[in-house]
C-alpha cells in the first residue's frame, strides 16, 4: 500500500535576499525527512541563470523538466534531478511536492 502526500511550497524568495542554497536546502530536507519515499515536483520556477541549466536528454524516458526562457517547468521530476538542475541558481516560484511512501500492513 502506498501513501501519497501533496504539499505546495515556495522556493527561494529574491525579495528576502535568500541565497541560492536555500532552495536546495529545502529539497534536501525533504529527502532527509522521507528517506525511503519517492518525491516528485510539479510546477514552474524562474531561475536567474538559465544558460547554466543543462537538462540531459534521456531517450525512452518521460520528460520531467523543460527549460523555456528563464523558467524551468517540472512535471513529476524526481527530487534528486531537481536538486541537480537548481545548483547555483536563484529560484523563485511555487512547486507541488508529491511524496509517495510505502507502508507494510
């Protein structure tokens, strides 16, 4: 049996002068809080340095992140991949987080 939990949260607010590690820190915290869960992100973030975002092409795989201008759109993107894409980026926006964890009966 699986439990699915949905949460929405905002990442890194430029107006509050948070540094780029703040967004990654929130995602790392999620990964540590739910170490055995699958965590996926849906939503859109605006980044300051889109030219530094390199989304690898993965043949025969669903596209989970798309860069358009200075926006990254996540569609069931794994938290590990999202962290890799957001390294050294200021990110502003809101994403939905889906946490899927198994429980044994």
